[in-house]
């Protein structure tokens, strides 16, 4: 078993935790005793922070709904469909008809770019972040 010190990605608190790795698979998580934020504590999400990593239901490729069923698509195809749909809604109903929800699993830089995309490209201030919940 190998322990990897990292930061919980579930919310903006940034608790320190160890991921426990066995045979190249993450099999558990536990708090970092000396972490200045969490000081040997984790909430239930942190204790289960490893659960999604190897989950069979995790998305590994873009999916596009066709005739009511989700089917694998290339990134180019999925991005084009998304861009077309966003442009259509903004054109027909105005920029405040759309909104963006960012993720604590993204980096600060990715979240910065997402709010820029919402405000400068889509033209809306409708942007929020799961870490605020
Ligand atoms: S989800 Fe829980 S363990 Fe993870 S950073 Fe937030 S408070 Fe800490």
C-alpha cells in the first residue's frame, strides 16, 4: 500500500487527505494529521473521496443524445453540438437564458476560464460553483 498526500477535490475547503493506492488502484482515503486546514478531519465526502475514481459509471468519453439514447461521440462533435445549442438559445431567448455551473474538481485556472466564457462569450453573469453549496 502506498499513501499519496493530496487535497480533497469535493469542495472549496481544501482539506488534506491521503489516497491509499494498492496495485495501481486507489482503494481508500484518510485525513492528513498535520494539514493546516483540516487537522486530521474529513467530512463524509472526504472519507469517500476515492469512490468515484474507478467507478464503472464514470464518463470516459463524450456522449451525445440521438433519438433519445446517449451514444459515444468525438470531442469535436460534442463541442460543436454544444456550441450550436448554446448559440441557438442565446439567439432566441437572450444570454440570461443560459447558465454555467463550475466544478471544484477543476483547477482554479479552468474555473477562471469558465467564468470568462460565461461573461465574455455567452454574455451572462449566470455562473455558480458547486463549492459554494
Ligand atoms: S468535501 Fe469535506 S473533506 Fe472535502 S474539502 Fe470539503 S469539507 Fe473537506
